[in-house]
C-alpha cells in the first residue's frame, strides 16, 4: 500500500454516517438539561407534545411522549422559559436529532423568587393586604364561582367537596389556564367577569400544587389587583399548604388547598341540619313556655275580668237596690203625705161633726130629762131645764 492510500478518506453511506452520529450523540448526551424558550408547542391526537426550545442563536426540536405528558400534567405555552431534561435522540429517516423530554421546570427560579418578594413588599406597602379591605365570606353561599382549569384536579376536588359538604350550592366554573404565559390574562378576565356579573355569592380562585414557576400566574400584579377590586368575596386556593402566592395575601381569605377552600367557603350541611333540629326543639320549648305563660296570664286576666264583672254587677245591684229603696222611700213618703193629708181632712170633718164643737164656738145645749132638746116642739116648759155651756151647766126650774 502506498503512502497516498493512508490519507484516502473513508467513504461512508448515509446510513453508516448517521449511525455513527447517532451512537456519538446518544452515547454522550444522556440525562442532560437544556434551558430555553418554548416555541411552536402542539399536542398530537396521540397525546404527544412537540415543540422547539430555543435561545437567541439556536434552536432544538423536542418531544414529550404521551406517558410522560400524563405524568407531568403540564401544558406548554409559547414563550414560556423552561428547563427541559432528557436525552438526545437521532432519528435517521429524517437525519434530525431531538431532545426526548422526561422533565420540565420553569427557568429562573431565583429571579422569580426575587420578583415575588419585591411585588409582595410593594403591594403590602400600598395596602392591598390590609384586613380593612377584606370582605367577610357569606355564611350560607348558594351560588359559588370557581376559576381554575376545567381539566385540572383542583376543580374536581372543589366540586366533590362541595357536593358532599354543601350540596345545595350551585357551582359555576369559569375555565382559565393556571400556568403559562397566557394564564394571568385569563385569570384576570375571569375574575372581572364574575365581579361585573354579580351572579355568585362567593368566588374561589386557585389550582393544585406545583413549583414556583408553575404557580407564578397567581403572583402576577394584574391578578392581584383584579382580586383586590373584585366586588365578590374571594378565596385564594393556590397549591399546597406550604405554597404561598400574592393572591393568598390579597384575597379575602386564603385556603391551603382547593379542597380546604371548599370547606372554608361553606358550612357542613349535616351541622346545619343538627343546628336546625336543635333550634327547632329550642323554639318549640320556648313557644310552649310562652304559651303556658300566656295561658296563665289570660286566666288571670279572665279571673280578674270576671271579678270586675261581678263587682260591677254587685255595684250595679247595689245601685239598683239603693234606687229601689229611694223609690220605695219616696213612694212611702208620698203615701204617708197623702194619708196624713187625708187624716187631717178626716180629723177636720170629725171635728166638724163633734157635738161639742158648737159649745166651743160659744153656743149652748138645752137638756130636759137628759135629752138633748134640738127643736122647739120638743121643749116642755114644765120640766126642769139644764143649759150646757162649754165650761159648765146651769139648771133652771
């Protein structure tokens, strides 16, 4: 073999070269993490998500297979800054390489935490967290609005808890993305819609747990101000117990989880029923007691009235008796006066008939042989005559 043969390049087929590249790349770029901006994100009917992760100078194709998608439970949005973890894989038929993604997290966690603390301080100084601005939650809400993802677990937890705890409430869901660049505007739109429509008694806004990046829409200033200006009592239910968001501080009440939000927002219908039964019993006892008191009072009044009636009748009888007595007395006096007048008349008549009346008037009577001589033909000149005066007798022979 000549010296020139040593420098003759090896001729490879496309497949051979691609296989070597595939071996080289896939063998050296395992379990890597790449930071960049999401672009052209789309999910196929099969459930796989295809997107491009890019920066200012380059771009890389990436894919999240359906099984990983279901495990991660995320929705990628264009413009989202992420850190994607996975392996480089070469696809020989197209001569392309792509990142097979197994994990996704929001990029710039330190910067987000700094922005969180800064906005929290500003809004607190402005007074958006003050208790004096908070509206008391209604004790018995019968229409409850919920703002969250229609496909997320948070709404199902809230709905199931409300159905078990306070089934009399009507639940109105307003779908909004709860992560990604479009989430904050959708949350603001939903909050303002409920506030303007005034069609619910209480509003629950939230989502399930996640990283600071996942929960970031609830740390946006626009969302905080929409909650502050909302005319309906609001409950913030973002993440888990250890998670805090700006929305938690601005809302009228904060719940550690969506499930706790449903508990915080409503009474337990079983407790209400027990309270109602107890109240009914107490009211029944009070009514019975009042009824007994009223009966006794009425009886006393009746007795008192009866006594008054008796007294009035007695007094009336006394008055009638006195009147009768007066009438009897009057009639008796009139009768006596009439009898007295009649007696006087009789006495006068009797006095007129008195044979001695004439003697009293100065006249005399003539007696002969004890006979009152009343006429001249009865007078006998030969008999002894006695003349009777009122004060004595005179005998004439």
